[in-house]
C-alpha cells in the first residue's frame, strides 16, 4: 500500500512538472510572436466591456 501511495504522488508530481513546462513553453511562444518594437502591455485593442466600469484589453 505504501508503494501505491508513493507512486501516485510521484505520478502526480511528474504530471505537474509536465503541465508547468507546457505552460511556460506556450507563454514563451506568445511573447516571441509580438511585432518588433511593440510592448506586450500595449499590444491589445481596447474593448469597452464595462461590467464594473473598467476597460479590458483583448
């Protein structure tokens, strides 16, 4: 029973590492795909979706 619990924890941790690496890779691809000289924060169009009175960049 101890080996089962240990193997499940190890499997869960390996899955967590896999998804963290995948997330970092997708983030890297998005950041490297911007137009030259354009900042990340100013790249979205401002849409006036105002449920709480704020504006969101999409």
